[in-house]
C-alpha cells in the first residue's frame, strides 16, 4: 500500500472511529441539567455551549471532540470536529433549533437547541450491532498504524478543500511552514493551481531566498479528491543542483567549442540537435535559426543535402538507406568519411556515440590538407620519375640510415624492390649486399659511418669492381636534413674527390 492509499484509508478509518466512538458509549443529560456518563441503551452524547465556549460535555462527547475535561473549546473548534461527519455548520451558534443528518448515515442526527444564552447539542445514533463493534475495533487498530505511517512520512503531506484552505496536514507540513516562515498553517507555502479537468498535477516550487543561497526546491504532486486536493511535497534540491551543474557545464562547453575550427553537432537520444558551435554555421552554411530550433537528425542531413554541403546521392531512396547506415555506424563509433563537395571543398566527417544514447558529429575542413597532400604526392611522383630517368643507380638513406627510396636503375643493378618490402632496409643491409657482390674493398665501414654520422660531411667517391668484372664508381653525397645519396655509375667521366683526400678532409 503506497502512502497516498494509506492516507486515504487513514481518513476513512478516522471517520469510522469518530462515529464508532459515540456508537459504543452514549451519554445522556439528567433532568437537572447535569451531564452524566452514558449507558449503552441509546442515550445521546450531549454538549453545552455558553457564549460560544464549550462548558459541559459528556465523556463520549469530549472523546468525539478530542479534548480533555478542563479544556474549553471555542465554536470554531467544535465546528471543525463535527463538520467531517455532519457537513457545514453555522459560522456562529444558531439562535433557532437545527437538526443535521450525518453524511454517511441518515439515522445519525445532530440536534442544536438554543436555550437562552446557551446551546444544547446532542447526537443520537441507531443501536450498535456486534459486527459493527468488531469492525470498529479493527478500524481502530488500522487507524493507529496509519497514523504512525503518516506521522513518520519523510515528506510534507496536506489536504486542501475547494477553497484551497488546508484542512489536514502532517508533521512534515508543519516543518515546511516553519522553514518558509509561515505561522499560519491554514495556507500552504506553495501556489498550486491545477486545471479544472485535471486529476493529477505536478508543481515545482521553492521557498527561501535565492540571494542568500537558502533556497529549497520541492516537487509537489497533487491528487484530486471529491472535496479538494491531496498534496505530497518532495525535496528535489539534489535534482535542481544537478540540473544547474549540467547547465553550467553545457555553457562552459559551448564557450570552449565556440573557438574551435571544427564544427560540432550533438544529438540527444531522441535524435534532436542539443548542442552546436559557430563553426557549424560557418562550414555548413545552415542558418542559426534552423539549428536553434533543434531539428532532428534526418532534417539536419536533408538540409545539408539541399545546401549541397554533402555528396549528392544518386537517388533519394538510396540516400535514406545510406543515412540510416551512417547513424548506425556513428552510434557504434565506426563512422568516419571524407566528403568531396561540388564546390571543391573537402570535409572529414566523424561520428561518435554520445552519453545517454546520443550521437555527436564532427565536421572538419581538410581542403588545405588534401591539397597539400596531393601536391606533395605529385612532387614525389615527379622526383621518382626524374630518378628513374637517370642511368646511374641511386639510393637515398635517411639520417637514421633507412633506405627512403631508390630508382629503377638501382633496382635493376642490385635486384629486388626495397620500396615494395614491408621491412625497412637500412644502410647495414644494403652495404652487405653491395659488399657481397663486389671485390674486397676497405670503404664499407667508412660508408656506413658516413651515412649515420651527424657532423658536417663532404662528399667523396670510390671505385669498385663487381665480381662480374664491371667497374663502378661509388659517389657518396650528403643531402639536407642529414640524408645521404649513394650513386653507382660506370667509369667516372669527371674525376671527383678521391677516397684518400676525403679521409684527409674529414680528419
């Protein structure tokens, strides 16, 4: 049983307890006007009110009013105790006789009889059966349990009538009023205005001063009753603080992303755009108003297609299928694609999964990078073509001694294709190959040292004889960046620096 049902049952059991109280023990007034204890023969419970103050009451009547022997209640308190059973009572003690029927039992009557300055009140009820007595005792036990439940409820609970006045509340509501600084507990601290047709209403409201950082937030759930509303207030300070922290974090991210040259578009789990930066407007040409309206993912890509800011699909149906594949790939962190646009621009588009089921897309303008890469590749191809046109066998080694590239004459002279091998070929591997196919020569250690040295170097040459009798001229020349070019040619057309002179120059 939840708290709302428990409270409703408690109110019903409380009404049964009130009526059952005067069904079990009835009182009667003697002929002399004294109020005496009632017998169980159907005598009424009676009260006497003088000048609006309760002056006499039978024990059963005091039990009904929930007051002690020395307690003198006013008319307002008497009316509040009897109205739940007999409906609205006059605002002041009546001056003429009045008879009221109980709302749930027409045979139970409340008689108000004026006698000069006094008002005599008596309640008559039908006889009580054994079943009613046992049911009353069971209700009393349940009522006591429900009262403990409501009293210890960790939230304010209260009931309002049709005029929005508080007619019942628990201890938590009293604490809430004290926290809000309201001495009058008949007025709730929250302005709750449900619509006429609503059966359930949720309100978020706060008490305290925001300037003093003493604001407390509550979520009030209101349920319609036949005679008013039942309200439950729950503290949501942690939720509000989390939302504020999330909003501040989002604003911080927005400020950071505002200076990024990479366009960012973040979609939530419902595929709605929730975050974008100014670069997205600059790179895609989409209007800021359109993006601020939180379009969904399909509308976003449709607009990109209309703006011709993505590759034109062959057919729209195929485009929709491709877009679903894009979303699925981005959701699993597997989407990265290069878009070559009709305008000549090139974009790199990356899709990444976002927390809580969202998707983030990054748009990066790589036109300059692609142009530079193409130009660099073209220069390499031209350089390779120039080297391949040479009759000399040429090999270029990096500063670390790794073979960077060679020409066609080198591959023909020494066999193999170092460029096509997965493993790097260094100067040690290459020099062992050369040494194995040539007659003995003392230059090989100097050659390897020359390639790997980082000090100032001067080119030199040497003559080699291959085992097949071919005479070669080996020329070693330093290049920029610490690289070295090794060139093999036939007989020297122009004399170069001898090996002995090179050694003297380096010494």
